[in-house]
C-alpha cells in the first residue's frame, strides 16, 4: 500500500506505507485517518530536500526491527550499530545534518534522530566551549561568580 | 546568520548528551547559561559523599581525602536533582534530607564511622517517596528500618552486604522483603532459624545469596522455593571442600517450582538427587553455573531437559562430572556459547556424533590423553576445528594425582595444530597448565599467519626459559600480548 506525503514547500512524495511508518507521527496519523487517505499527509516543518533524505533513510531501514522503548536507545549503555550505509549517509555538511535532525525529530523517526544526535555529539565533543559558542553563535552570558561555581563543583562530580 | 540548531530543543540536547562522555559534558556546561541549565541535572544525577572517616577508604596510602563529595549545604540545594546517592560512613545527617526524586540510595559503613554502635533507622517513607533501590553495607540496621521498608510503596530492589539481622528483627525483616522483586544478600547473617511458615515472596524475580551464614542448604532452598516467579537465582554457601559429603535437602522439591527461571547458579553442597529435582523443576534454563556441585546420573538426566536452550554452562569444579557427560553436552547443545568444563578424557569425547555446539565462543577445558593415545591428538584438533565461532580458548588442568600418567593436548604443528586454521574468530588463548606446552617458533609463525584476530595469550608457552622469551617476544611484535591467566 502506498502513502503520499507533502513537504512544507508543496512537493509530494509517494512511498510504501511500511516505509512511511518508520515515522511515529505518520504511523499515528494513519491509524486516525484510516478512512481518508486520498489527500497527501502534510508535513509542515519538513522541506522537500530533507524529506527526500528522510525517505531515503527509511527505505533503507524498512526491515529493521522496531525499537519502541526510548530506554533501549541510551547510547551509554549500548551504542546503536552503524553500518556502512549509515556512515555514507551521514557524510553531509553540518547544516544539512542539523536540518535532518529537526526533520527526524518532528516526524519522530527515532533511529534517524539518534543517528543525527550521534553526529552532533561527534562535532561537539571535539570542541572547546569557545569553539562551540562560535559555531552556534551563542553568547557567553556567565558572570564570573557563575563560572567559579562551575569550576568549584567540578572537584567532586564526574563531569 | 546563526546556524539554525537543533541543540536548542531540550529533548535533542539530552539525546546528544547521552552520546558524550563525562569530560565532554563538562565542556558543554561551560558554554552558556542555557547549556549549563540543560546539562547540570546530569552532573547531580549521581552523588557520592563521604564524611568523618576513621580511616581513609579504598587505599592505605593516606592521601585520600577524609571527606569527599559536595558540602551538605550544596546537597541540600540540589537535592531534587539527585537520583542516585551513596553515603560513605556517618554523613552528618545527609540521610535525613528529603530527596524527592531519589531512585537509588546506598549507605556504606565499610570504612568505619564515628559511632558504629548507633543503628541506622530510616524514615524511608517520608524522606524518599520515589526510592526503588536500597543498599546497606556493613550498616547496623535497626528494626524500624525494616518496618519503614515494609511500609514503603516503591522499593523493589534491596541489596545487603555484611548485615546482621538478629532473632527479634528477623520476622519483620522477612515481612519487609515480601514486596521485593530483587534481593541480593552478601555475607548476611539472619538469626532465628527458619522463615515464618506462611511467608511467600510472590514478586521476587531475582534472588542472590552469597556466603550465607547461619543458613544451611535446606534453608536456602526453602527461601528460594517461596519465590515462585524467580527468573534468576544464585545460591552460594561458604566455600565447599571436595571432601565434605553433600547434605540432603529436608524438603520436598515440587515439580515446576520455578517455571520462569532462566539463570541458575548453585554453589551448594547438595546431593545428586536434590540437584536432579531442582533441574527438573525449573523452566528452560539459558545460563547454568554448577560451580562445585555434585553432578551424578540423576542430575545429568535432568540437565538433559535444558540442552536445547542452554547458552552458558559452567561445570568447572563439578568434580563428579564425567567425560562422557561433556561429550553428550557438546553433541546435544546447539545454542551453547560458553562452556567451562573440567578434565575430559580424549578417548571419551572423540566418540559419538559431531559436536553441535557450533555457536561456542568461549571454551575452557582440559583434554587428557593416555600414554598410548597420541593418535587421539589429531582427532581432538579435528573436532575443535569445527567450532568456527570460537573466540576464547582456555586449556587448563585440574591437578589430580591419579592423572599423572596422562598427557595434555600438544599445541604443536606436528600433532595437528594446523587443523585449527578454521578458527578465524580466535582472540584469546590461555594455557593454564602446571606444566608447560612446547610451543616453538614454528607454531608462532603459523599462529600469526592463520589467526589474524589473536591478540592475547597467557600462561607459559615453552619450558625452556630462553625459548619461552623468544616465543613471547616474537608474538608481541605482531600485537599478540601475554597476559596473566584467568
């Protein structure tokens, strides 16, 4: 069975239902609107470029076992397996990957969301606080007292 | 234009945080107020505090601080963020604060406290409404703690280590355990003999008892029989010497006593017939550890009921287990991934059908050969060569004097080692022998060519010290390092 999806900029994509259902949001919508599937499902927060990429991901992972429980994703306990295809898939620039994380988050495509977060973590982990601020254009809004407090707490926490 | 970032969404931030190590998170805390506020709860999730030690904990060098962890005032202000709290020693009333989100509390007096006679009595119900996991180590626990534990709504996990429950408190203690799902007792003394007759532990899924004192095998089995929902059971009494005759269990062991049990470890001195009844009474076992038990005909017949499901089996110190039992195991357990066996006579295990344990990843075994059985060496190598998933091979030897005439597996090319070229997954080789195999440079060259994944080797490899050094240095040049035996 096919499902049609419409991106925020009006482009329509037709995909297999089981592929679209990797998105928790679409899966839930399909349950509610079972009778009315003539109209494309509108995805107001996802542009055509990102949607095409999300669909590409879902096509590849259509047969993966589903993991419903968020607990299972705790990367500290067990990192998700990343295959060669996933590695190729993540070779994109930061802007694209951040758009994809946002798309995966709004569509609730959990494995893609986790893949993206791992990518973001890989960027952040190599950076100093100053570099992180520069990249995301964040202001350093700490008072000296607050900064001291962070350093002071460090004595006994693991962080 | 600033990069539009998903890192402003808290849920995504927390996912990213879960991919970071602690020191990487520490950098993120220093970025901005927003980032600090997002990551700070993670910093306070787990807190360990120690105050007022008599002796320094963990090491004797004396440079360990007498106090560690945040000051009481800081704990007080962040108490709603703390999920997991460990208090070492008498921690100045920190156990009297209200921690609204605390999941796990451990109180540990191992390192000594200012006043060890004073009993700890927790008003758990009011203080820690969300607590599910409680641990006491070497704490003098008073009866009111057991009463409050009994009244508490959420505690499911209790761990006790080095605890004394006296005769007067015992009935209250058992009542408090009735709602638990998980109970672990290590060196716990429970006085007062048997558990009250009508006591049942209907919710218990996991029961671990290590070095039970003042509880004999019958009382331990009695306790376990009152937990019909068990999924994991470990009963280990004080170290058993092979000379002590096993004691009978003075209890009827009903059929299907633990239908959900998957993981069983018994280090008890019980009779073959009793072990047989237990193995008949359980569901389909996945992991079984009968370290030092007596395995006779009856127990082995019952073990056969689990052949199709067993993934891990440890019979390492089961002195009564015979070679033919190990042959049957290897010919009948298709799911087996870990097997720890003991001395096995080559002429017994080379008989029979093929070994079906093709998923075996870890094997610990000692093959023994009679003086005229050199031809069996090749047959053993051929059998081993079918275990293509093998990652860890330990060859060891239990030192029984009547085996003196026996020989071990000669790990050499002229005895057929080259058959093992199929073991491509092998990473670890352990020779745990009282006498040394004769591994030379030829074998080293062969191993390096055929076992690309091999990185660890332990034990002595050659009884000539010079040759031993040469062999070891040749291996380490190829990234195969020597380690201590298990």
